[in-house]
């Protein structure tokens, strides 16, 4: 832990001096099946006025969204704009998020950025809000109607990448292996696509999914689901799924003395998953660089408001991480520093953290 804290404190401030970010764009915006290419994204140096952005998160219960929060807060401070952040409290809280974004639209804001709790169920509200201000999606995918821009990656690609990694270890015809699959909250856009990608990745392999458990990415909920999966299937070879599940599984497998039998894989990266891979407690994960996604969303919104050229759909490069490459990770795009706490408001011209 001490090593990670020192490393993060050393590398994270460098990001403020970066002149470009390596990212991916798609030939047809919002269509992850269209051809993509890597570009060097140059963020604007300063906003022309203190724009006001309202930003809606699905929750701030875990380190992943805290990392997105950090990226947005630091970029807003760097540009000299104002942001207000609201938090739905979890993926089951669709109505709360609808009320929050409608309140954002009724206030004196210039744009809305949303990390949606649902792929389709926000569409009518989004379309109405889009008549008043630009609406941008971040991280979680959402139906295209009313959306001006998206900062995100293909969660289907992320799931397929992790599934293929397992399939390569256990090809068809080899000894069968059993896995428990805990993707996250059913009905959320990112989970739907991640699930589809993982299923595609393990096709024609020796992998058998013996149980699938859906649930909100709250720490206690995921811990309960992990315990249920292991109690119902005491001889599973892998437990695979969301990062909160992976973090909980480390301690549960230790308590049950199952480290040598059951391995863990995570569908996305948090500091806990990062430590788990470094300590050989988690086999692999995929990262979509949440800090960078937060920065990209802010930059897209300001460009739209200033009528400057902008990428309609952009996201970080997706990378699979394991023991072979975990120490090569560019941490400045991944994690908030240990001293950072959830921040819900940034006033114009507020200085960046040093």
C-alpha cells in the first residue's frame, strides 16, 4: 500500500502537463462495431469563460467512479470552469437519476454529462434536456438519442478480451474448468455489453459457467454474492466479474483457504484490483483508464460549448493486465491519489491539486 501511495503521488501530477492523450476514435460515432483508430488527443489549454457543467454519476461507492471523479475535477480546475456533481446512489435508482438530471436542466447550467444507470430508460428525459443544453455520456453506454458526445470504450470489447484470455488458457478439448460469473447489475448498459463480450470470448473453449449472479456494485452486495457462489459451487476453478466482486473475493478465498483452487479475474480495474494483480491474488483484469475518461468528458463538453472542433466519440485504449505487464501501467490515467476525496463541486478558477 505504501508503495502504491508513493508511486501515485509521484506520477499523477505529471498529467497536468501532458499535451496529448493516446485515445481511440470510431469511424461511425457511437458504433463500436465500426472501424477504429488511435489518435493523439490534444486537450484545450483554457476555457474562454467559466462554463457551468452538471454531472450525474450512477454512484460514488467505489474507487472506479472516484477515479472518474478525480479526472473530471482536475480537468475542470485546470480549465477554470464550474462543475456540480450529483450521485444516484446505485444502479437500482433509476428514478433518482431521472430527477437529478431534470433538476440539472432546470438550473443555470450550460451542459449535462451523465454516467447513466440504464441504457434505455433515460432516453425520454435525455431528449427533453437536449432541447435546452448539450448532453454528453461518460463511461457507461447509453442509447444515442439526444446525446451530443460520448467518452467511453467498448465494454463488449473489454468482456471479450478477458474471456478470450481465459479461453486461450483453456482451449476446447483441454480439461474442463468451471467458473462463477458475477458481471454486475443486470440492465445496466455496461454490464449488458460486457456480458455479451465475455460470452463471445469463451466460445469454443473448455470453460463452463456453473453460476451467474447479478447485483449492484456495492461492496457488501458483491461480498454476499461471492459467498453464495462459493457455497453453492465449492469446486469452481475461477470466479470472474466486476472489480468490487474481485476485491471481495480475495479475502473470502483467504478465509476459506481456497487460494490454490479458485482464481480471480476482474472485468475492470480499481486500486484494489491493481494491488491484487501485483500480489498475485488476481490473475488478470482489463482497464479503460477511468481518470482519462473523466478528463475527456470535460474537454468534450467545453469544446461543444465553445463551438470548437471536437471528437464526438472517443475513449482510452483498452488494455488487458496481468503479472507480465502490470508494472508498465500508466497510473496517471488510472487512479486518483490516495489523498483525494469525492468532490461534488468545483468553482471557477479553483486551483488544481499539487
